[in-house]
């Protein structure tokens, strides 16, 4: 027999819960005292406020932007590990001329391995110009080179850490330490989502057994925001989402009847206490999970796509099929109203990601081969479907790489002082190049763009003012850009 505390038992029977006990015991003075304490703390609203709050029990419901948005969705293609800007999109002929020379004035602590700093090293890749913009592109991106006139390049990005974990936190959350909401969480907090049957924020990571990025799920966490805004990571083995499919022995329609019964049992309490929205929000989370069981399997099933789309992305190709499937899923998700999708290329560290310490040629050539065709196909597919105009596509990593060789190999060490990010679609001005690094690519020197500036620009394209998107926590109004950030208007159409 279940133990019932003595104070839950009354002459009229057993109290249903603690609130019922406070409402009846001592002629209701317990509940009045509780209400007084809540009022003093500003936690008890008026009935009108409660009724309005009840309408907002679904925190993912679409919300108006601060001003007309240019983009509705985001697909962030994250090249985990730190792709080398001077070997991809930031052509430096001076490295060819000065190959083997010492880089005077270089602080050996700029990179992660201060005792392994060698001389300047030319890029092992040939560069050539493409598109009407005349963009210089490394030979490792033959397919993406066809789309450079869709892209806006920011060559002058810089960050504050030369170590993967804090740099990953910085580019994802605006802080170098864990515990803060990521960009996707802030966006879904500010805008909600058009799709009420799928997660608002979806993350896909490496599927070849190379592990999660350093910092793991903290990179797509909600921090101090309500957990409903954190990213839903798709698993690469088994069901992509936990509990996506109902138990096999559950009778047809059983879940629907179960949820209807829960709602019916809780309705009287909700009607008596309209200002208490936690219960209604919990019920809504059950409903969302049920709707996801109906909608997610269809959205994630790329077998429904025609053969020519599979060929476009390279789904059946051994060298890029895994990333091709993720890019195709990303298109299917935004097509169905998902707000934010982030895809990680590369896993935990070093040769398992774009972290070319030993051999930049082998490392970058391999990861570019995995991603070049799928990303080019994504841009083409989005454009053909009329989705590119409303979808902001972002390519980049957590930092760049040094122009010098790392002793002991033919690779490059980390470089927080300079890296390149490109964006396409979603209100971005196509064919633009903004900012510049010095002649060898060591530092951003012209129109420098911080991570806060980058975040402010992303929010701006989504119709959000980064100074107004705030959340009160520990007595302070926090925001993604902290107390900094400016919109890079030069890349906005």
C-alpha cells in the first residue's frame, strides 16, 4: 500500500496533492500565504496575465520578428576542426613567393603548439578564379566553385581562443565557456518555428564513427534558456530520435486516447488556475512528441526523393554519401518549416576533423571531397525550389590556421586571428567579398569581424535586433552578443 503522509489526510479523505492541501487546510490560509510569497517575488500575475500566458503555453509557436526578416530558416554547415582559410577561400600568392622563409614577429603562442612553429608554407593547392565575381577558389572545391556568385565572403573573421573547445563554444554561443545558449537556441527562443510537428532546431554530427565535436552537446545546448530550445541531435545508428516510434505492442490509436485522457483529467485544474502554465506546457510537450512520431519519419526518409536528386547530392557515392544524406535531410527539414539546422563535418580531433596539424594536403583534400558535392547540390536544390531566398546557408569553422608549417609535418596549427566564413541566400548580398587579412593570412587587418559581429548579422537577417533579443537570468538581461556586436551591413542585400 502506498504510504500517505499524515498531513495529506483530512476528515473528508485524502488530499489530491499539496496544492489541494494548502487550499483547504487552515481555512485556506496556507494557499493565501503561498500566493503572498509569490506576489512578493513577482511570480504571481493577474488573471488577465494568466489568461494571456495560457495562450503562450507552446514556446515554439511562431513569434513576430523585430522587423521584416530576409531569412526564415538557417542551415549552418560547420566545418569542425578549423579549416585553413589560406588553403580554401583566401588566396595568398605571397605565401608562394616567401615559402620557407621565417615569419618575423610571429608570437609562437599564437597557435596551440608554441614549440612547433616553422617557416612560411605555401598552399599545396592550386587556386583559380571563378564566376562573374572573379572569386579565387582552391582546387579542392570544384563543385562549390560554380556557386561563388551566390556567396558573400567575410575574410576578416577573428576569435578569442586558439583551443578547440572554447573556440567552439565561442562560435556557437558567443562565450568561450560552457553553459550559455547557442545561436540556434536563441533563434528558436526569439522566433519559434513554423513547423509544430518537427523539432525547431535540428543538429546532425559525424556519422562515420569519428565522434562528436569537442564540447559535445554543449555546442547545441540551451544554456539558461528553457530546455525546449536546445538542438535535437539526430543519431546515426538506430532511430534518429529517441522514442520516435511507439512501442510495437501499443494498440492502434492508444497514444491518442491516452493524451486525450490526460488533457481531460487536467482541464479542471487548468481552468481554476489559468496563470499556472507549467501543466499546460507539459501537456503541450506530450502533444509535440506525439506529432513528431507522425511527421518525423516522413521528413527524414530521403528514399522518397527521386533518383536525380540522389545523384545530384551524391547519396550513393562512397566518399560523400554520409554528408550528402545530411544535406538532403536539411533541405527536407527547412522545406517543412524547421527553423534552424546545423550539420557538423568532422569528428572529435586532429585527423578526424578539419584539424590538419600533420598534413594539410591529405586532411583538407579528404574533407573537401566529403562535402564539396553535397553542399553545392544543397545550394542548387534550394534555389530550384525557391527556398534559397528564405534560407540562410552558412559555411565556416571555429578558427583558421597559421600560414607557417607546423614542425614535424606538412600541416598548420590553429590561428584565432583570421578565418573565412561565407553565407548564401536568406538576404545575403551575392558575390561580395568583405574584409581582408594581411599578405600572408596571419591576421585580419581590414574591416575586422568578431564572432559577436557575425552573430549580430545572422540575427539581423532573421529579423532580430541582437540588442533586443534578451533573457533575464540571475538578475541580468543576457543576449547572444553580450555587450558587443555590430551588423555587417555590407553583406546584407
